[in-house]
């Protein structure tokens, strides 16, 4: 999913970040689930995407997410398959930046799934 090669600079958490791909200002509902390495229950929540690129996603959070942890994300995708079938973007990746109210996740794996119109799975992966 290579969406571009131009350099962009983003300021997040006080520093600048140079990346080799473009980010697109997609604003959609996102549900997330932080997978805990221990037997602790996963951290779940919802927010809104701020931007999406070929390598990552920046979104709002209900609380500060733990750095380096794996997160499952589910985003209502704005485009429809064949113009009629609603889709959701489901991805997993690591939290690479986190602040109160937003987080950035580097996408390791993703897929598109069909979804019922007007609904979203109760958890980020389902």
C-alpha cells in the first residue's frame, strides 16, 4: 500500500518526524484494542483518525496508550467496494508515539473486511 514518496514533516509530542511517505487527512471513527503482554485485560477505546499513511495511522484516544505495545485497530473505511459494500480497515501494529489524547501506530499488518452499514464490531479486531 505505497501511497506516495514525498517527504513530509509532522510535529507530534514536541519533536519533528521526517517520513518518506505521504499522510492523508482521513477523519473516520476508529476502535482500538491494546494487546497486553500479561494476563491483564486489554485496553480498549474509540476515537477518530487524524491521518493515515502507507506505514501508519495517527488517531485520537481516550487515554495515553503504552509505547511499544501491539494495537488492533478497526476503522470505518470511507470508500465502498463496488460502490455498494461498506468496508472496514483492520490493522495491527506497534504504538510508536503516544500522548494524552492521541497516538501513532506503525502498521505491521492490515486487511479490508466488509461491514454492516451503520455498525461497527464491539471490539477492534472483530
